């Protein structure tokens, strides 16, 4: 079935509606990754300065 141009314009839905949710999820994951890296580096620096290991 072939659609005419005016019928194609009326089509709604698809990935465009969910782009904002996936974008927000990606931003949140990136933010959590940066926080985890900061904690890891901070712990490593603290262990080096205090010369303590578990």
C-alpha cells in the first residue's frame, strides 16, 4: 500500500515521542558514571595520602 504525501504528514508516533525519555535516561547514566568515578578517584587519593589499605 502506497501512501500519498498528505497521508504521510498525518502519521504520528514512533521513536520521536520517546526520544526525550531515552535522552534523559542517558544523561542520568552519564551523571552517575561521573559521580562513581569521582568517588573512586577520591578513595584512591585518600588511601595514597593516608597510606592505608583494606
